[in-house]
């Protein structure tokens, strides 16, 4: 077993068994990981109040034998919580667009800064997409090939112009304005 400290943002939380939880964290040191939170759903849990989605935390994690997984939250302290709708949307984007166990310090730094400064505008998403390897400069609409791209659709990983987005009836919460 190894122990490590990292800053992280809580992307999500899931029930596990009757009283435990699993949290999805985007961490500075390890990228996206899932971590077990023992007895998280007991009213006496000291960890749980610090592990709500949107919280910026400092966590002490214990990693089991299995390489690249098996994390457990041993201790955690929240510093801030980002819960406005735009922040929730950005956190969902971060969750959808990243794979577990791939550390990316640039993505971490950008995500943390954008949340802190409440920047949820197209340039903010252009920056995140750029770090993830998508060029919004050279992108064209996946449907009509127009060079005027207005949205990135996270679910489908595609770029669309505004008219095509309307034709395809893409719900607003799934479309990132770029
Ligand atoms: Zn189009």
C-alpha cells in the first residue's frame, strides 16, 4: 500500500453497496481516478461532506496493490465548491472527455483556473479542447463541413455549426459553445 496527497476536484459520486460510496476525482497527481469512500453514507462520515461534486479538495489517498487503481480516500478537506450551472457543465465535460489514470498537469491547471475565475465562455472550452488535442481553429462541422463551427458535442465527440445543431435537435446541455 502506498499513500499519497493530491489536490483534486470532485467530478461525481456514486453509491456503492449499502453505506459506501465511490467518488470520481480529477486529481493533480493522477488525472481522473475513482476512489472508494468507506462508510460515506453514514451520517457520522467525516469524509462525505468534503466530497460533494464540484468541490476542490486536498485528499490523502491510499493505493492498494493493484497498479493504477484501487484508491481509497483516507482523509480529505474541501476548500471551495463550484456549483453554479456553468461549473457543473464544465465538470461534466471534464468527466466525459478524460480517461481514468492518465495524468495531465496542463488539463488540471486549466480546469482549476477556469473554475476559480468562473470562465465558462468559448475561449475557456477552446483551451480545454486544445489541451485534449482538439483544434478548434481547423475544425469544421462534422455534418455540412462548414468552417464556421459553433458547438462541440461531448457525447459524440463532434463539431457542429449552429444550423446543423438545430437540425439534429441537440439539447442545449449537451452542446458546448465554442
Ligand atoms: Zn453544419
